[in-house]
C-alpha cells in the first residue's frame, strides 16, 4: 500500500477547498464575496503552491499565484469596505 506524503495531501486538500467554494456558490449557499469563499480560495491556492514545491509545474504555479493575488485583492477590498462602513456608521 502506497502512503501519501504531505505535499500530495496538501494538493488534495487544496482541490477540495477550491471545489467546495465553487460548489457552494453554485448552490447559492454562499456568495462569491463571502469570507468563507475568499478563505477557501486563498487556502486552496496556498496549499496548491505548497504541493508544487515537491513536483514543480510552471503552468500550475502561475495560475495559483494569480488565484492567490485575486483572492488577496478581494479580501482587501471586502475588509476595506467593512472598515469604512463601520466607521461611517459610528460617525452617524
């Protein structure tokens, strides 16, 4: 019986994260801008990058870097909007 190493496990968990995020959006359980979706996608891209450290593939590396940057940008925009909404509500 073959054992699975940590890098392969990271890749499997990453695929589960990305797939769950997409599936939950398609079922209208969560919105694409919900924190759960953002963290599933960010976690998935980080885990994919970790799994690529064992068996590198430039195409996969580039798409995961883009996915990570998009996720960080979306999270930043959401946190920024929440901050300014809370701040304007406190001033009112």
